[in-house]
């Protein structure tokens, strides 16, 4: 259970680091949209990258903590 909790913590931290990547604010802002809303946030790619980086860091942490 501790390993899963560690993975979730690492995943959330990495997600917040990855979220700003590739964010572009549109030139023309449509009515009803926030001025800071990204044009295309690419959330699927960001979630995949976050999961892969978190898995790699979790494996490193697991190896270091088990030895």
C-alpha cells in the first residue's frame, strides 16, 4: 500500500510540472472563454507522459529503498 501511495504522490507532483508544457493562448478569445484558457491543452499526452515519468521515478525509489 505504501508503494501505491508513493506512486500517486510522485504522479501528482509530475502532473503539475507537466501541465504548463505546450500551452498556447489563442489570439482570438471567444466570448465566454477565460483569457488564459489554452487553445489545445493536449491532456491525453500530458497524462501519458506523467504516468511514464512517475513510473520511472517510482522504480528508482523502489530500488533505492529496498537495498
